[in-house]
C-alpha cells in the first residue's frame, strides 16, 4: 500500500468550493420549491376562496419566474459541484476499498 500524500492547500480549496457550491445548490432548490408552491398552489387557492383579492393573481407569473430562475441557477451550481468533484476525485480516487 502506498503512503498517502498530504492534503495540500489547493485540495482543501477544491473541497471548500465543492461544499460551498453544494450549499448554494440546496438553498436554490429550496427557493425554487417555495416560489413554485406559492405561485401555483397558495395564490390561486387563496384567490378562489376569497381570502386575498383577485389582483394578487398578478403575482403568480412573478413567483413562477423567480422559481424558474432559481432552478436555472441550481442547475449551474450542480454543474459546478460535478466539475469540482472531479478535481477532488483526482486526489481521492478510492472511497472505500
């Protein structure tokens, strides 16, 4: 078995980037889910029951557009996670055996 190489500052920076991008991805997915839920479920339901005025339906496209933008951003950050993971995988080629 070969001696392990020490973890250099560049590897730690790559690990940090992957974890940061993964955290941003999770926040963007939660933002997407919340804005789509508000835009597609809450606003129409509250308007149909009369709890909020019909003019609130103008917010529906804004909420959905915000959700779509969050989803696009999440896709970008997931791609960055995959790219960063490939750099980390060069240092840690085996995870278990």
